[in-house]
C-alpha cells in the first residue's frame, strides 16, 4: 500500500488551477504549429478557448519547471490523444477542463491522470442513466443504498476517479470504466484501483469555484504520491 513507500519512492505531484472567464480570443503565439492548427479547427469558441488556455497553462508552468521557454517545449500526442513531453520522460502531466476552469496535474517519477467536473455536471436523470455504464455491479449496489443526494455525490466522485484513472493509463474512455475497481485505501480520499493489471493510486476532493460553483476533482498516479496542494492562478498571469 502507498503508506509503506518512503518519501524518495513517492511521485511528486503539483496541481494547478486556472479560472478562465469569457473574454476575447486567447493569444496562440506560444503554441506549436500543430496546436495552432488544432485550435483553428474548433467550431466552438468556448472549446477553443479551453484548449488554448490549457496549452498556455501547461507550457508556462512546465516551461518554468524545466527552465525552458514556454514555446520551446515539445508537447507530443499519443495515438489515443494523450499529450506528453517528448524531451522529459520523467515528467508526466495531464489536463482537464470544464466550462471556465482548467486544471493541470504534473507528476515527477510516475504517470498521472486528472479529471474535474462541476458538481452539477449531471442531472439526477442523466446520472441514473449513466451509472450502470460506469460503475461495477458492486459499486452500483453500494450507491443505490444511499439517499438521492448522497447517491449523486458518490456517483460524481466515482466518475472523476475512474476518468482520472483511465487518463493516467492513456486510453481514456476507449477502455471500460467498469474495469477500474475503486477500493478504499488508508486515508479518506485515497483509493487503489486496478486497470490492465497495474495498481494505481487515487486522490479526490473538492475545490471551491468562487462565483462559478464547486468542482469535484480526482488525480490518479502510477506511484503513490504525497498529498498535493492546489495552486490557483489568475488568468492575467499567463494571458
Ligand atoms: C480522455 C478523455 C476521457 C477526455 O475527456 P474530456 O471530456 O475531454 O475531459 P477532460 O477535459 O477531463 O480532458 C481533456 C484533456 O485530456 C487530455 N487527453 C486527451 N486524450 C487523452 C487520453 N487518451 N488520455 C489521457 N489524457 C487525454 C487532453 O489534454 C485533453 O485536453 P486538450 O484536448 O485540451 O489537450 C476522452 O477524450 C477520451 O476518452 N479520449 C480517448 C479516446 C479518443 O476518443 N481519442 C480520440 C482522439 S485520437
């Protein structure tokens, strides 16, 4: 279990959050040509804004971490769409966004996946329809024993944990979320799950969204990590 690992064996995780309210188009000058082309291909301005904002956030934060100019970072993409750093194999990162919030997780010494969802991401009806596709039979039975409000909260927590796990391994929803089995760990928000035979470690919680409401988040790491702190950035820092 993760608590048996010494500090040196643990992955080092940083979590960053950027609120991105509506505004004029974001500058794409530090993006690669591939990223600029992808940004130009979005039909939805909001989706383009989240994509560009995510790349600006990760290029600035990771560039600063490795001592590189943001535009000089080489961000490649796997066949299943997962971005990674071609020149820094010991540093992994992952992005998630929802409406006006972008989060970035960086991990040294292991792989990482992150997911964030607004607390009102699903209506009761939607949650009821999606649950059987996401939860295992055991998990489904457990959430059905809860009252409506707690059932909704438990489902959202499972959703972000499973999505973070699938993003950690890189397949996203190409893999079956029911294959991720969440098991209570030694701390409240720490779980161990199994996909493709490999154990992974999950932390989950909520962050406040000021006037935009609250968010449920989860990170999944291939190695146990010390409890990370959130760093909240104002968009003027990067944009
Ligand atoms: C990964 C996935 C679960 C993300 O879903 P989403 O609703 O967009 O959720 P999030 O906002 O949390 O995450 C988006 C970010 O995850 C990252 N991502 C994309 N594909 C990923 C993957 N396979 N594994 C891990 N992370 C991935 C990207 O950084 C993306 O943001 P960006 O496009 O702005 O760079 C979903 O896109 C998926 O299942 N993809 C895999 C299969 C697929 O459809 N591939 C098509 C492209 S080849």
